[in-house]
C-alpha cells in the first residue's frame, strides 16, 4: 500500500479510537455479563408498570446526557454542592423517573454482574427499551461505554436545544455533535411520548410578538386547548402531553400533528413551516415505518457521541456518584 494510503488509514483509525466508535460493539458483554440486556429490560418494564412517565423521562435523560460531555452518564451524578450537570437550569426539569429507571436497572445488573456494566450503557439500553415497550422500533444497542469522571453544571449552558430554536439553530447544534438535519428531525419524533411544563411554551400563547399574542402558526383549536390546560400564572408543576392524540404510544402522530399546526414548541412546528425540513416531516407523517427506521439509525448515531472506552473513565458502582 502506498505511504499516503497507510497514513490516511492510520489517521482514520486514530480518529475512531479517539471518538470511541471503534470500540463500541453490540456483544460487548457477551462473556462478562451475557444477560445484561434482559436484566435491564425487566427493570425497565417493572418501572414502566409503575408510571408511564418512565418512557419520556428515560429518553430525554439519554439525550441530555449525550449532548453534554458525551454518552457517559455524567447527567446522573449527584453533587452535595448542587453543581453537577443535573443541577444546571436546562436539566432541572428532567423527571426523576428517568434517573430512577437507570438506578434500579443498575442495581439489578450489579446483583448479577458486579463492577462490569457501566451506567452509560445501562442508560443506552434503557432508552431503547422504553421506545420498544411503548410501541416503537427495536434496534441493536452498541455497548462498551465507560462512565465519565466529570459532571459540571457550567458545561451544560449552550449545549442543549431550546424550545424556541429555528431549524438553522437546531441543525447547527446537531452538526456540532456529528448528527445531520435528518437525524435532528427523526430524534425530534421522541416528542410523540413527551410532555412539557407550561412555562416552556407559554410565550406562544400569551406574548408571541407585538402584533399577535398567539403564535399564528398554532392551530387555533389547539391553542385554545393549551390555554385551558395552561392558563396565565398556572401552577409551575403543571405539564401537558406533547402529543394530545396518542400521548403514551411511540408512533408517527407527532409528525401528523405538525401538519395540523399542533407542534407544542416553536422548535417542533418549525420543522414543518420551514420549507427545507418539511419534506422529511411529510415523509414521516405519511410512512411510520420510514420514521421508525430513521429514528433507530439516529439513536445509534446519538449513542456514539463522545463515548469513553477502554481505559477512559470508570465503571461506577453507584450511578449517582464517582467511585
């Protein structure tokens, strides 16, 4: 092989090793903990039987974890000084049931395979399982992540998409994480089982701009329904489903809602109002199988972000604390 080809091959391998992708594989625990996925699935199923919030809470926890410091379970760490990732303003609305799902699954895994499986991998498996258990697609989860050694609230600012984001802002943030605009549109479909506190979208109902109090891209009937659920000065703990039609089923109704002006966040509705992303929204709305395939691919790509492998990081005994 010519010298330049060898050089490029070496550079490509070095890049994969640095990102961790080369060392993630589906059967990583085949010898050390062969039943890990069934153990996690049982724990997730048990938690889901206790509360349906398990589904959106676990999915959102996975996304928030991966977009800050990579998929390393750093978002689960608790700090006595309240300065960990989970304490950042953008993470304060993460539902406790998501954390509890991973903690309970980790305890079950530790009982059979102590000190072997990372919290990061357990979160990745659990995120896949809540999708499947709520009617969504199944897919193989790449494993071999290790748990991060850093969890700081000040690292979160500017790392997560906001409910007011445009397609340009969304696409830019996802590109920084090696994800495409199509990945962004597909992963937004997780909002089919999501919920939100009223404060996250109240501006669209009561103070959109100087000429219209209500966001004109909102379906009027949908806006009225949201106003009834979220009147002015509503209790800040009140939340509404992001998909009012099939809120506990993982399906493509989220995209159908966008066609009807029923996207809860500005960042949802712009996927349809922006001509560049509209064709993909139309495709997913018309073809659930196409959405499911795209979502599965994008979840696998999301799960590769900034992973720690090999000798990096650690295998936490307790997901909420460094060893």
